[in-house]
C-alpha cells in the first residue's frame, strides 16, 4: 500500500500514521526527517540542501523530490505513507513523474478533514511540558503528569499562528485534494471523530 496522507495541521495525521506503521508495517516517510538525515550523512543531495538551509532559503523542490524518490526506492516491505509532501500541485506532478521512472504508483491519497474551528480549538488547547517535551492538552492543568514539569503553550499553538498556518495550508495544499480526486485515488475521512473511530473509518475505506 502506497499512500499520501493529506490534512491540515491538527487533524491527527501523526496519530493515524503511527497506527498504519504499527498495524500494517508501512514505512513512514516525512520530508523533514529525510532532509535532516541527508544533511547529517552528507549525501550529495544533503550537501546541496544544506547550502540552501545555511543561506536561510527554502530547499528547492528538485532536491526534496530527489530525496523522497531515493527514500521510496529503498523501502522494503508492504509499502509507505508519504506525510507532509507533496505540499502543492506542482510538487505532486513532479513527484508522479519521478515515481513513474522507478515504477512506483501511489495507491491512495487519504485526506483527513476536520472543521476549521475545531482544529483551532484542538491546537490552541495543546500544551507541551517544559521538562520532558511531552505533548498533552490544557485539561491536564499546568503540571506534567509524567514528570511534574511545567506545561506551557508553544508559540506555534497560539491562536493567530494557528490561523496563519491553516490559511497557508488552505491556499497551497488544499487544492491537492482536487488533484488526487481527479486521479481517482482520493479517500476522504471525517477527522472530527475520536481517534479510534477515525482509525476504524480508515481501515474500512481502505479495506484493511
Ligand atoms: Zn514532563
């Protein structure tokens, strides 16, 4: 199973992809992770990527796509989940072309959808432990139940930042839903339900 996972920040992609890894043995591919690894291992693409990062510039698509392609070609086992990439239609088209070169076709694009105000509520109620970095939410109070450290709201999770991130997502990534629908591989999942219900819906719609 070769999947692309789509959804705005805060819809629960991380939680659901962790289940796919655990239950189905899929390989989780995050562009952030492979970029960090390539830079750390000084691979040819990693060295190029670092030059852009050091200059404070975005790493260009051709480098990211090259890294994704090489990571996918290494995947052994039942398949992968692509998370956080592609982020726009031009990246999606370039990725399709590169993957067809190595005989890989995406099976499904799973889009997890949650109402905007519910996402804002979820993300702004998130809290992080200053000591152990555990993520929880404000219902836990202001003291970490794991280590006793102080729970704080991360800057990323304040309301204005959250709304800005969602606007960025809507303008660039949301059109991908239409792109994958046109290709006939889109699966839409209602992410407003509980974690277990969302997982059950994913399993049912993917026939697993
Ligand atoms: Zn803690």
